[in-house]
């Protein structure tokens, strides 16, 4: 499954703050946007929210953008 996410880095805590009208998740992450820290924190957060292993979550597009597309592998595979 793919998820669209808008990320707000350097927030006070990591949390899902809501959804945009198109279904995009709006997520605040505490990590700064440097050296991939915010991206890693986002993937860990999504994995935790969906109850899958961190290795099943990866950023498909938007590595350096606030808007990202994340792929979550089917845990049945």
C-alpha cells in the first residue's frame, strides 16, 4: 500500500495531526530535516502506527520534500 504524507520536521513531538482533503496524512516529526533523520523518524512512526516492521516501510518519492509517498509492504508476504 502507498501512503501520501506531508511532513513537518523539528516539531515538539512526533504525531499524526490529521489528514488533508485528498487523504494525505499530516505528520509532525521531532527530528530535524538533516542527514535523513526526519525521514527515518517518519518511517519508524508509520511502521508503529500500522503495526508493521520498520523494514516494511520505505520512502518511494519526496526524499527532500515535505510531501512524500511512502510504500508499506504487505505483511502477509
